[in-house]
């Protein structure tokens, strides 16, 4: 792709040069490689394509191939980059900063458009401090290894802060066993209330093994409930509706994995340790 001589063109040249520089240095152990291998050439082509896509995000407009950049200008750019290679990384950092800002704006718009469904859906379990000044929402799956890792981190954060409301969104995406566990947790909530759900949630997320009807029957008995009665509720239409609403909400929020967190206006995708949650809470309160 050929670009007009503008600041955007210079950024594009920098990014393409970055791809070439990384390739050359990595293939030659830090020295100059004048004859890259076919594999390296293919890698370079991919990197240049990526640079072209990044340029489009920055507003670069392609021009016909019949319009060429002045050779003298190209040589000046090459010479400048060789003398000031740090410009390459500055350009990439600027692109990443703009991309991050754009994602944050999109996240904020998504949260605003779905505010009531996120924070006040009327069916999700509420824990932590129900009167807290901040709300943390977690989309989770009981079979998700990172959700299991996140559980003690979230628990620690809630205990240390003491002023955060927690909402759990049942979001089973890892197969039939995941859905079985989520249906069981919701059935427990509907049958025995929030306290029983909290105990069931804690037991399910810490359990290492398959979720089977036999295992869930035993868990129901441990919770002081009739296992057969709980299992008889699992296919209830009300539970199906809750799970479907959660899936539709996740789709609108562009959530495709677990765990995913929302703390007020902040999206936190993936596993998040307690200290990071605390830092986000601190920033939100400032």
C-alpha cells in the first residue's frame, strides 16, 4: 500500500519498519540479515499487513498504486529511523494508547446501555455488602479454572474492603456439566433463599470434579435440602429464562469468556487478583 506524504504516512512507515526491524534482529541474533529466509519473508508480509490494518485505524487513506512516494522522501525516512529507532516504539505506543482509550469508551457505552440488566436484574444473587458504595458483577462458570482461582481473590477483596456489593451472574459456557451446576445453584436460591445460594455457590466453585446428579443430590443434603426436590426443579422454565437472559446480556456486552467482571464503569476481563480489584475500587472512589 502506498501512502501520501503525511504524518500518518510517517507513522505507517515507522510501524512497517518496526516489523522489519524485529524480524531482522530476531533472525540474525541482533546483527543485520540481508537475505531473510522464505519463512521470515512470510512473517514480514504478515507484519506489514498488520501495520496496514493499524494504519487504517489511525485514519490513513490508501492511494492508487500508480502514485508512488518520492524516493528521496523514502530515503530520508529510512535514514531518520536508523538514527532514531525509538520513534518506532513511540508510534506503536501511541497506537496502543488510542486503541485502549477507544475500548474504554466502548465499554462505558455498553455498560450504560445495559445498566439495569447488569446491576438490578431482580434475579441474580447479591452478596458482599448489599449496601456497599460500589458494585462488582461477576459472570462465571463453575467449571472454569480461572473462575475457581478468582473465587478466593474476590472473597479476600470483599472482606478487606467491606463496602462492596457483589452480584453473581450464572453464565455456563463450558458444556452440560456447567449448566447443570448453574441450574442447581439457581434452584437452591429459589427454594431456600440467598443464604443457601451463597453456601451452594461456595461449595460448587471450590469443588474439583464433575458435577453429576449424584454429587448435587449429596450437596443438597449437606445444605439441609431434599436432593430430589432440588433436582426436580432443574428444568424449571424460570431457571431456563434466567440463564437465557444472562446469555443475551453477555452477548450484548461482548463477553465471551469467564470470569468477566464489571465494577461500576470498569470492565475487567479474565482473572483478576484481589490487589487489582482493590486498586480499581480506589480509583473509582477518587
